[in-house]
């Protein structure tokens, strides 16, 4: 796996494309209701000229029990003072007295192949017209982005290992997407 232009790029995937892929593999993040306007954000990687998006998933309490890399999922976190944490935050007190503030996960096992025209690059820069909510969201995206920049080699290595292992063994692990099936589906998708 490699990065396009050797940079971490965040993309948002078209909902119609996600719906189409989810018809071939129910592990693709998509729900028919209350999901239409939810952005599907991921890190763009390439392998053998195929572009893939590795999706983010919002922080959940269950992630407190995950190791930094567990079952195809990579924790995205920052170290912070426990006094900065709110009741809604997902965090673990570490032995050094700092909080491991879990921001999201990068779900490598659920990466999906992309078709040209089915994603857009996400702008995480602040704008003077951003609402307070948009600013907070962009702050979170910037933290996630910076984490991915610092760990890009691990992200690339892990995603390549997972992809190659699935191709070699032809075994699709529990809660992973079927990469070959989705590549064939992608090829038949009409924009």
C-alpha cells in the first residue's frame, strides 16, 4: 500500500456508491435510515493502482478495551490531562497520570475500493463562515489527520498485510469487507 502523492488525504465517499457496495457486502458502513447525511470519511491509500478508503468510526466506550491495534482496527487517540475530559469523551487513565483520549478508530478491515468520481477530498481547514459546530468538527478531524500523518507507515503496513493475507488465504475474517468481491462490484458501478 502507498499514499497518493505520499500524503495522507481524507476523503468523503458518495452515499449512492456506499449503498451500492453494501448490496454486495453488508460489512460496508451504510444504513438505509438516519445515515443519508452522515459523512463517510476515510484515509485514501492505493495498492496495485487500486484506490481504497480506510474508514473512520467515531469513538465508542467499547474502544477503551482495545489495544492500539486490534482485529483490523487502529485506535486514533491523543494524550491529554484527565481534567480536560468530559463525561462524553472516551478515555483511559494511563500509568503516567495522563488520559489516553480516544478520538476514533481507523477500521482497516473495512476498507473499500474506490471508483473515480465517487469521493471528494475533505477540507479540514477553518473558514470564517464555519459555525461553532463545524469548527469543533474540523478540530476533531485535524487531530485525527495529524495522528494518521504520524502513523502513516504503520497504517500502510497494516493495510497491506490485511489485504494480502485475505487474497492469499481467500479467508474473509469476521467483520472485514471482502476486498475482491467489492473490487468486482466497483467495476460494475455506473456513475
